C-alpha cells in the first residue's frame, strides 16, 4: 500500500451496477496517473475480475470469507480474490462486520497469500484491537457518520486523534486511514493533519455528478 | 427452468479456481447441446460474469444477499447477479443458510427481477416450508450426505418420497430436485423414479478426472 | 395452547428488569383467572425459572437455540427451557430471527420435548412457510408495525386475511395469532374478526401505566 | 477478579441441567472457602439468578448480547445479567463468538455497569486484540483443544508464552487466563508457570464423577 492513499469503496450502489464499476475504476486510474497520487478501488465482487484485469491501480475486494477453497457454496475465499488479480481486501467494514476470531484468521491468511488488508473499525479501542492483528492498515469509521457527508475529520477530530494514539501504542508501524463522511478537499486535508495516512471514501465519489472532478479534488489533498 | 435438469454447483473448490470455472461451464454447455438435456451451472461469484457472458446454458449464482443496491459493502444484491447475465440463484444451500424471513424476501424479489430461484432444504418439512414461498424449484439435500458420494436417492429414498409428498400438498406446481451425494447414472435415475425432476450435483462432477465423461453420464440419466 | 389467547412478550424492556417480570406475570395470572381468558407470558430468560415457578398460567421462553445440551457456551437448549417449568417457546420473532433450517429443527425438537411453539413471521408467505413446519401456532407480525401502536389489524387487515388464507391452505389445523402494534380492545376484536385466534402484545402492556387495566382491556376482547 | 483464579464454565452440559447448576456452584463455593483459592462459576443463563442469589463466590454469565434494555426479544442485555447478582460475563467464547465491534461495545458497557469481563480468544494475535479492548482479563483457548483433555499448557506451551508476550506488549496490566483441555493439577501448575494467572475449565470438572475432588485438585494447584 503506497501511502498516503485514497481508497474508493464503490459498495453496491446502483451507480456502479455492472460495467459502470469499470468506468469508475478507469477514471480513478487516470487521475492517479495524472496527479501521481496513490488511489485504490474496491468494486462489487461480481465485477472484481473485470476491474482487476483492466486497470493497473490497486484493486481491493470489499470483503472476504473466513473459509478455505473447498466445499463451500456462495462464499468468497481469499484465494479466489487473489486469482482475479486483486491486490487486497477490505475487512470488517461496518456494513460487513466480522467475528474477532474470523478477522484474526483472515488477516493472517491474507498475509500468507500476499494480499493486503484494510481492517475497518468503528472507534479508537476497536481500531487498536484491529492493529494488534497486524493488518496492512486500519481504517477508523464511526458508523454514525458513514454516508452522511459529515466528515469524521471535521465532526469528530478527537476520534481520529485518539485512534492514532491507541494504534501507535499497540503497533507504531500500522498506518491509520480515515473513513466516514469524507467529501471535500478540506476533509481530506484535515484527516492528514490529524495524523492519518489516507481516506476511505464511498458515496461522495460514487454519487458525485462528475467522478473525475470529485476524485481529483480529493486526491489533490493528498499531494 | 427447463425440466428435468442437471444443476452443477461448482462451490469454491480449488478445481474451479479462476478461469477453470469457465472451462467447466463450457464442457457442461457442450454436453447439454449434444444430448439435448437441460444443464445449468453455478460458478463462484468472482467468475459469475465471465461464465454468464460466455455460455448459453443457464447460469446460477450460488447465493444472493437480502439487500437492495445501495450503501452495502461486500454484499451481492440480486440486481448485481442479474446484471452479470445470470438467470437464477441458489438460495439456502446448507453451506449458506438463510434466515426464513430473508429467504421469503429474496424469493419474492428474485421473482420481480425475473430471476429463477432454487431453494435448498435439508428435510421434508423444511422443503415444504420452502415450497410455501413459491420459488422456481426446491432441492432437498440432507446435509449429512452432501459430498459423501452416498446418494440420497439410494441411501434415503424415504426422504425424497416424503419431500415430494409434502411439497405437493403445499403447492403441487413446485418441482423438487434431488441433491446430496449424487454421483452416478443410477443415482440420477433413482432420483427421477422417486418423483423428482432433476439433480443438484457438486463434488462428483467438479472433482471428476474427466468432466465431460461424468457430466455425460449423469445427463444421460435424465434423457 | 388454549385458544383464543393473549400472549404477553415482555421483551427486555427496562420495565421488567429483574423481579418486575414476576410482578407482571402475577398480574396476568390474576386477570386470566378473573376473566377466564387464556393468557401466557414470555419473560426475559434470566427470569424464566423465577416466573415459571411462581405462576400457573403458561410461560414461554422468548427464544431458544438450535443446539442440544452439551459443550455449548451461552446457549439456551430447549431442554433447559423445559426444565425451568416453561411450557413453550417463541421462535423467529423479528427481533430474533432464525435460519429456516434451524427453525425446522427447533419446532421438531420442541414437539418431542412436549414444548409448544409459537413461530413468528413477517408476512403471509413466510407465515405459510412457518405453518408447513407444523408448530403449535403461527404469529404474523409485520416488522414495520411492531412497537408503533399502529395495530396491524387496523392498518393492514389485508395482511391478516391473506395470512389466514395461505396458512389454511398449507395446514388448516394451525391457528394464526395477530401481532404488531396491538394496543386496544378494538385492535384485538378486529384481529379475531379477521380470523385469528389471539394476539401477541409487548409494549402496549409492558409500558402501560397500569398493567392490570391494560391486560384486562385486551383480555376482555377475547371473551 | 481476585487472581490467580479458577473459572468453571458449566456450559449447558446435561450434568448441570436445572438446579444441578446450583449444586455444582455450592461445591465450588465450599472448596473456595476451604482452600482460600479464588473460584468463579458460569452457570447456564436459565439458572443465573438462582446461582447468583445462593452463593457468595463470583458468578459469571456465559455470554451477553450487544443490546441495551428495550424492544429486543430473547436477548440478554448486560443490565439483566447485573440484576441477577452476577458479577461478570464471559465474552467471545469460541462456542459463542462475537463480532469485533460488538465485543468492543460490550467490554466498554460492562465496565460502565461495574461488570467484569473475561474475553476469550483462540490464539496469541486475537488475544492481543482482545487485550487492546481493556477487559478485566483475557483467556486464550485454542479451539482445537477445547473439551479434549489435552491441556493447552502441555500440548501448546508456545501458544501461551506467545500470548502472554503479545498481551503484555499491548497492555501489561491485563492478566491472561489459560483455557482448553485443562484437567489436572499439573496442567494448572504448568499454566501458571508459563505466566498466566488462572485457568478456565469446563468438561474436566462438570463431567468429573466427583465434583469436589476435581475442583479441589485444580484449585490446589493455584495455592
């Protein structure tokens, strides 16, 4: 994970239904090249291969299941994610929470497969717990701000500061990413000033009228 | 769903990792054409689009999530399944069980989206419950026989007979499919003789040394 | 289950914390005797034994876990419910939903243990599915009306009528109970007129200023 | 939590069905007094009040639900546990695993209610994560050894040593308890020698022919 980073979680918004996910990824790739800023995208799992095969920026799965390849129906083992060409996986997003034990298993297995892990957590204490598992990075996202347009970096700077502090205490080498409500240049700047090394953004980009403009705005704040 | 049918659940066996899933689907398509027997395939979700775009036999998702498109991370709404070109979805497989209420919601929503539904159930009573939801078909699969090579049609013919009877009582228009342990021509024949209209097969095909030979053997029993 | 019946789900409202649950059960018992109306209570599981040992009206657990006695931590097998003296269990309440397969297992096991089962369902189709499992009774409760004071019998009489119709088609011997939003004499009357044989009530009673008065009002509508 | 401690998880073994749970608790209380060793018991939730009201040693719930008192059916909020007289709660036992986020919420809420928390974890990394949440204590229990009679302290001393090391790094004030397979005086001694401050035991005691003898044997190793 090249830091600082802008990670775009496409979720399963109707705006990225089907091949629109690839279009968004292409825009992100183009802005990343133009500005030299690290940008990653997390498309819907049904489009993971399509996107991973057609862009050169890092592609993340939005989740992964705590199972090995085998007699499992409807699950997504990390091996199948890896095989699409994706380079990492988001784990424990507040919309897709994981059992602590499964999370520990997944972070460990991802490491052995060479997949990066971005573990989300809702508050400073659980972020510290996530850091103890030694993922590639931790993203703190107070769930009550997700999708609101009220940036955590503006509304609850204390949450970010405290998260950075607790994570550093557990393991100073784990970077913290800021999520929830991020939608403007200033929100991203603030997130960086508070000690985090990137942002995780969904609705502000996916639902923007002009994808390129919005991605450029946010990426510029990371230059 | 054209009956009788052979439905191949690829699960996430290592044998179908990545593009091998498409190879298996291609073999199934070829046998289906050759013999004129209805065959459907259910590939891993990461390969759903790849398979659905490249074969003309019916393609089913192995599962679907009870959510609408929107702010959901890592889920698979039925709309995203439909968009890949798949024509149906397997629900409540014993390896991916669903809440009764979610199952009711999914069957109903699939219907409104024009997706077929194959609802699995472990025994006669839950099969009858599944039939009450009015899916396209019900598959009875005693979980203790799944993946064993001990065909339910040989080992527990009473389970199948009783399932057909209870499902018919609830709604005589819902076809019953036989699953669990099916691995030979005779197993399929027996399943049909007991009143079911097809078979759901996984390991016997996926792990066969010769996919074409095994699919041909089982499909021949449905002619 | 003596019909028609008023079933009081105490949930875990602060109003029934600790021994207050027994007080409410005592009031219900007293009204039941006075009016000769069948009333059952479902206290918090921490008070199940206390209540079951001290009242003579039927006592139901609010839920049960799909496990046998053994190496399970924090679960509530049906055997442990039975042992407290409770006579039944509510299953699949919309606040405690169950996997279809587990629900089938639980209804069956409860039967073999001599425990009654009240299976909740959110709509007509899932109610029919629940009926196919042959529980003691089915309670239809549209989740969007629970706790609102907008009685399903007034707001959505069509839901009740359709539920009674579909359940009857599946198994005419399974009684239907009306839940969600019931709070007055008229609501209960209406539920009975629409073909159901009792009501499942929570907040209207638990949060009433005068428990005796409210229980009397609702029970009177079942005379 | 007075350390070192012997914590008896009764699970829901048939041996502690109904009031037998109180009998076992009484024996534990008697041994605790006799030897002056700290012993706590975790009875089935249906007997939690009965036990908590009748013994003076610490009583723990086997689990708790991440909900506040209110419109919840079949759940066990921490407030209801506290009200029975219990003094703590076991969280995230491998037979009752919790979402990381819920675990964080529960540990925090328990603290504010004055309830102790024993958080279980299957391996060193998740134990460290659990410690980051600042519970009263962490119990490391490799799930593959639970109930086997193969004591983790004998079979996998490396797991314990590594857990103590990682937990200490995260927060040196959180004690570690050893669980899984403990069944003899030597197993307990070994657990203490490896740096842990007590043991969590289930089957070895519950299924012993002579409860008093077995509890005495294990408690003696903590003197």
